[in-house]
């Protein structure tokens, strides 16, 4: 069972003071968070790509590369790379470079993205949303299969037997499919035999179990070895020494972000009651002391079947010291408990 962190490198206003940290300072903080995650034994750290004022990382590969030479074991991934509006050649080169710096620890988590700012920024039409992702994923996979590439498509100039460099340490460079629960994305991952990441950030995580079963069924029908396929979850949460302390610290920034996004997307008001309900064992918020969060991750493993858990922290801007403490607790207290219990459970 792999356990790690994901972040969108948020730079939202402090809910109490209204102050906003600079993009530069927040990026430097995230590099420190990646280094700490490696030191406390976490397996993976993911950085999401966004192109708006309240998120500081438009280039996850650059942020991850800043930490790569200062870490030893932790895997470094995007979370996600918005492949629909990216150039697959450049994305591959960026992560192959990261793979070289880290000596084989890079991954690409490819997704269509739940935000749309990158489409007008890079000159793409939202009406081509699905077609762009399908075509560009096919090109990305072709690049990782062959040093020399010949390609003809609708949304990118043709390539005629041209080499793509550098080549990565890993062969092949891992490519995951990120999904918010869309059946089409799950089926695509299964057909291609690619590992799957589910953003489980609302409702009951158990509701994702049928999607995991569908993914495995499709993968098996396509001739892939299901035992070798990984399924990850990406879920909001926060850890402190005491459960109520964790909840009280995590709620203000989470409420702010969820209500800002709610206004953009037509969601209802995010209240403390909504927040507290999601902290239950069956809910999608992983907030509490180490034992509480460990038991929720174990519950997710048993009932949904994930093999990697990524705690998304923070949601909105929080004090860097609090985020660092949460990472420390995840690595030193939560992860060992989860790994031990999952091993005992699976070994009978």
C-alpha cells in the first residue's frame, strides 16, 4: 500500500487575515514539503497543474525537479498534467528530464482537468475537450514506446520519424490516468492497461468501488494482467495530534475554497455540518489524529480496493508549519499503521 501527498500549491487568501502568500513563496514551501515527505518515508508526492491566480504551479515538472536532487526515494508525479491543452512531446520531455534528475522516480498523471483556464490560454476549443485528450494521450503513449516517432493527428502538426529526447531512466515512463469518476475515463484506462487515479473528494468513497471493478473487468478483457494494475485515490484531508484540532485547523481554508468553487460551478453552500459529516468513517474527508486517518485509509482499501492513497493537503492556504506537521504525522504514524494492518489482512 503506497501512501503519499498531493497538492495544487494553493495561494488563496488566509480565511482569518485575508493575506495572500506570493506564488514564489508557496512554491518554495512545496519544495520543502516534498523533501520532508521523502525523509519521513512517504511513497509519492504529486503536484497539480493549474493556470489561475489561486494556484501557483503551472509547471509541475519544474516544481518536482527542484526537489528531485534533494530527495532519495519518493516518487514524483503530476496530479494532474492537463494533457488536453499540453503538447505531449514537451510533456514527455519534461518528465523524462525529471526522471533523469531523480534517477527513475518520475511519473505522469494525465487528465483532462476539471478547470478550463488552460484551453483559451493555449488556443484550444472547449468543444474539443474529449477529442483533444484522446488524441494527445495516444501520442504520449506512442512517444514512450518508441524513440523515433511518426505521427499524424487533427490537433497537432505531424511528426515524421523524429526522435524525442531525452529518454527516461524508466522504460516505460509511468503514465497514470486521472479521473473524477467518469466511466469513459475508467474504461479508457482499463483498455490501455494504465494505472488509474480517482479523485474521491465527495460523497461516499464506497460508491467508487463499482468503477474499480469496471476498470479491472475491462483491463482483463483487453488482455492485461490485472494483478499488476494500480488504483490510487486522491482525497482531501489533514492530520494533527488531536482530531478536533485537525478539524478546527482544516475547516476554514477548506470552506473558503469549496465555496469559491461552488459559486463557479453551482454547488450548494459548504458548511461546518457538511464538513463534519464527511469526516465520518464512510465520508470522503480524511481529517483527524493519526489513528482516525489510518483507519479511514484502511477502510478505503478494503471497500474500494485502492493500492495507493494520496492525501491532498492543504485545501486552500494554511500555515506552512501545520502542513509540515501533517506530512510528518502521515509518514511516521499513519503510513506504518496502514501498511501493517493491510499486510496482516491480506496475508490472512
